[in-house]
């Protein structure tokens, strides 16, 4: 049986598919690219995990940085100085982070004055941290 002639649409589809089959595969969809991306993500996750563990122990991080600085001092005094500065920052970082974090969002009490609602913080939940006090001061001055 003779095959009926292809319509114009079928011919254009065949032409597009033939053209696409000759083109190289785009980079993000290539299997090796996905594998490299997974490997990179794996190493980033591992580095983040190690950093989180070290940041949880600032004394150990500072000690590690000082030991590395002592080993590197003969070759590069500047790098040793930077590592020692990092050690000092590692010791102070938890305190600075606690000051910057402040408190959890406070519970608010909605009150009405002349028919307009306004919110106030409940006294027991107001944070006493110095940074929160400064923030409240500047918010009141606006």
C-alpha cells in the first residue's frame, strides 16, 4: 500500500526534529553537567557542615587558626596576622551575634485610642538587650 503524501505540517515537524538532533545538547541538561552540579553541591554542603561545627566551638576555631598562623608565619607574616585576627574575631563573634540577634518577635497587645487601633508590646516580652533598646529609641524618634 502506498503511503499518503506528508502534509506540510508533518514535513516541517520532521525538518525541526532533524535540525534539533544535529544540535549539541544544552549544558544544563547534559548528564555530566548535572553530575558536576551534584558534586559541587555535595562539597558545599560538606564545607557548610564543617563551618557550622567550627563556629559552634569558637575556642577550637580560634586555636586552630592560631596554630595555622604559627605554621605559616615564616612564609607569610601578613597571612599569619590575618589568621590571628580571624582567631580574635572567632572568640568575639558569638557575643556580637547574640547582640545583633536581639529577641524573638514580641507579643503585641492591640489597643484603641479615639477609634484607631495601635499595638504595644506586652511588658514581660520586651527585650532588655542593648541593641533592642537602641532600636526602640530610634523607632520612637521617627
